[in-house]
C-alpha cells in the first residue's frame, strides 16, 4: 500500500513583510528575497511582485502559469521532482500544501496564448483562480532572447518561488489532513473484490512549440504512455510548460489538484477500485497518435480495467487523440467517460469537436470556448493590457475605448478546463 | 399583462377527431380552449390567452399556404407577446402544423413562439432547430407536464429574457450550444457518469456525438481494365458559368454534365462553384479536382475500361448531410442504370 497524507495549510491573506513567514493563516512575503529567487535566472531581466485578492478590482494578464506552493515533509523525494527537486519517486509520506493561494507567473511570452484572471466581475466567475489570494510574479525578459529560451526561465522561476513559499509551512500544523491510499495491482484486487477497476487516463499537452508538459522533468512528447500512482501528481510530478489557449490548458495548479484524481479517490474503496493513473501524450504526428493511443488501450486491457475517465488538454488537433483513445479503449471493453470542451462558434451552432465517434457516448463538456463575454474595466491591471487584442479569443477590437474588453472566454485562464476543474458546461 | 395567442387542432378544441380534421382555421378571441386552461392556470396573473386559433390537421397540411396566411393575418392583428402552438404529443400532422405555424409567426411577424411535442413526432425533427420545442410524453396524458415546461419558457420569451441551455429551460437540443454553470464540477460529473455507465444505468451525455454516417467501401473492382468508371465530386466543378447555379455554400442541388469527347478541363471550359476554398487552382485547371485528363489517358492505354460520359457534381461547403444523402440516393440509381462499375469520389 502507498499512502500520502496531504496537509492543508490555509492561507487567508498575503502581505508583503520584512521576513517571509506564515502566521495565523497570513503569508508574509519578503519581496526582495522572492525577487532574488526569480532573478537567479540570467534570462530574466527584471521582475515585479504584486498581490491580488478575491473580490478586488484587479485584472492579471498575460498569465503564464498558476502554481500552488507545497512542501514535502516526510517520504521520498521533494516537490517538482526532476524539475526543482532531484529525481526520486514521489507520492508517499506527508506533503503540506498552502491552500487558498497561488503563485501566478505573468508577463509576455508568446503574447497570444497567455490568459486573463479577473479577481471580480463576470470574468471572475469563469476562472477558478479568482477565488485565491494570488502572489503575482510579473517577469520581463532580457533583450533579444527567443521565446523558447525564455519560456523555461519563467516556468522555473514560478516553481522556485512556489517551493520557497512551501518551505515556510514545513514546521506548521495543518488545518486539515487528507489521506490518499492506493494499492498494488494484486493487493487492490484482493482488498476490494467485486469493485469495478477504474483508472484515470490523462492526456498531456505535447504538441510542441511551447505546447508542452513535463513529467518528472521529461518532455511528455518524448514519452510512451505509462502508469503512475495517482498521488504522484500531488507532489508535482507533472508540471505545465504550456503557452496554449488559456481556457483549456492545465496550469501546474490543476496538475497538483487534479479534480479527476481527487473525485476518483472519493469513490475509492466504496464504489470503485481506483487502480492507477495512466498518462499519455498529444503529439502532432499521426504515427505518434496511433502509437500512444494503442499503448493506452493496451495498458487498460493489461490492468483488467472496467472503466476509465479520459481527460484532454487543448483542442482541435488533440480532438483526434481524444477520439482515438476513446475508441480503442472502448473497443477493449473498458467503459469510458471523456472530458473535453467545445469550439462551437460564437453563435454555438457549429460542430463542437474536430473528430467524433459513436464510442464517445459519455461526454462531459467544459463549455463552448467561443462564447463572447464583455469584461468590465477594472481599477488595476497587474501585467499589461498590451496583448489583449492578440490573445487567443481576442480580436483587434477586443480592448474598447471605454476600457471594457470583449473577448471569447477562451482568453480566460481555466474557463473551460478539460480535467473537469470548473463548473462550466454546455448543452 | 403578457398577451398570448394559442394554436390548437380540432381534436384539442373538442370539435372532433379525424372526421373533423378538414375544418378550416377558426379564431376564438377571448376564449381559452383545451390545454389553454392549463396554460391559463400556469400563467397565474402574468399572462392571458387573448385568442385561441383552431385548425383541422388535414386542412392545415392540405391547404398550407391558405391556412398559413389566414392565421398569420390574425396573429398580426392580435399582436401577442408570444405564440404557443400545441402541445402536439405524438400526433404527426398536428406536430408539423404546430412547427410550421410557430416558425412562420417567428419569421414573418417577429413574435417569439414555443411549441411542444413528443421527440419522435416528425414535426420535432423538422422544427426543433427553428422553434423552441418542449419534449412531451407521447400522449395527452402528459399534458400537465408539457404545460408546466412550455408556460415558463413562453413567459421568458415574451419578456425577452435570455434563454438558458436546453436542459435548464426544458427544450429539445436545437443545434445551438449554450453555456451554463453546473452545480457539480466537471470531474465529479465525469465520475458520476462513469459509475452509472459501469452499473449499466442510464446516463445522459453532455455532448451527443454528431452522427457521422460512415460508409464501408465496396470490395475492390476485380478487373479495372473492363470497368466503367464515373466521377462524382463535392468539389463544385461545373461547366464555365455554372449553368445550373449550384450554390457556393449549402448547395440545394447537384449537377449532371456530359463529358463525351472531353479530354481535358481547361480554364475556358470549366470552373468551380465552391465557396469554401481558394478557387484559383481549380479554376486554372479543373482536372486538379476531377482528373478527367488522366482518366482519358488511362482509358486510351486500356488501364480502365471506360470513363463514364457523365459526371455528378455538387458543393460540399456547408451543405447539410441530409441534402448530400438525398443527392447521392438519386444519382446512384442513374449510375447503376447506366452500368457504371465504380466511382471516383473527389472532395476538396
């Protein structure tokens, strides 16, 4: 049996202070110390820190990643293995997470595929991150650097800051402890006889060209479909390296708190045997798509699964991976529910996916990403509005003279998340 | 107070059954008939039925234009805030009449309309994408349930309030996807759906897959050197000038063109009618879309038996699958009658 205790350290407020510490649920941040951590990377010229709280008239854009700070208190390895910590298998022992807050990295990278987080107003309803106290790290690149060199600099800076803040909780007593237990294949079958064997198949964005995800530090597009203990993600085994449409990319926060994993654990031992997590990629070449989906289906069969939940990341090209996976896994007799989102046009009248199959008879949707929303002018912008017109979901008329913004919800970070992280849907 | 005009057939107006289906349209101002009473109760003091229009099902369908124009003139004069037709349950002609008149009231008078019927009523497939159609039971036993869903939807339409997703405002999915916030997050809904699927219990997918009508290819032609090959395309290749005016998008018909003696399609003789792709290369040389030149060579060399002297063409751009199917069903019979052995089907 593998067991992970996840301790919640509730953060109710963030303030800048002379010393970084957590006291009575308040995170005090030593601005200079955090800046020094960000500027360790010579590719980052400068950075500014800011704090955005729920309900404030604040807009954060362009958002790259959202990260929940965590610390490994007991057990093998450390947070973000193969990325920040040394490579070691994680997912056992004791981990503390700073709940109710996140580190948000912002600033221009690609420009058109970074998102918007509004802390109030109608836009706030569409992003899960408006409910958090956010420490925003706005980075600025050194001159002349190429985007693919700069993206990892900001990616790593966010992780370093998150790990630094997570460390502040090491000696604290958690406000709440969740326990996650998983079994070996034989052990589970013996302990939970008669319960349907279920896995979570997660498709990781790996189209390349800044559409990437990393597993223990390995670029997911260079991986074969494989098996993980579902608790590994809780220690940061999977991280985002994406500059994909903001609405349906999985920020690192979503990987750490994957909803499917948590909700399958809720049923584990009661109505199902949650056997494992299977990860697979979304490469652009047909041969890769065929190989990866063959492997997921094969693993589902090998593990004698009865059912799976299959989640997607991104849209269009990955729709073909989604349907291939679904078709092949269903063909193995494994009942499948897929989670996706839709691009049904601004009028909602177009076909929502780029591929379809009768095997996909159980679909959860995160909603139509083309829906247009008008975001009000907010008092403060953290980052810059320079890219609102070119962001995916925006157009040349998005930023209007009165300061309001008309965009598709595609531009809002997490709006139509395809791991089922949010509440949005469509019919 | 919101003004409602209600349309029902002779049966629900208690005039009679099939034997009275021939009666022309009647207008009963200030009267509430049949299910109108239930609507009246459901509206409380928010709305009133100012007139009930009754028409025999046979009359409506057999004198369509006359019935439509009479009723439209009445509704125009009455100028209600919303028009309600039915519910029609599983009565086929009644369902079609409800859909037809509700659609006409919306389109021609700009007055919002709602109807209700059983999902398998032919009127549902015909009109659910045009008129908000509440799914009902298949008999009048479901009247109370039908009215309880149609009435609030009618009030919302009358008040010009935003209409929610089909599952929220109880209408049949109408091809327009509408976003809304669920009570449970997506991952929890996925787990719940999986539990039902595992237990072989019914569940409702949130996005029904569009029907992809996949057709298995026929076995290979045994001896191609003796076969008559025809060309069919959705790439829109037509004789110069598009003589049959095939639409550039959402085509309503196909063309049949004789290519007896034609060995090459040139810029002067053929072009594409298709509006969905850059036509420059197809117009320069339509053989790029339908390879008449190469097939003539193969015919001469004896690789194929014969190129059929007619080709069939339409525009695939935005054309409804139902139209494409109807075109193909018709010209396939012609191809068979002409002794064609195989078809090369090109798209763009």
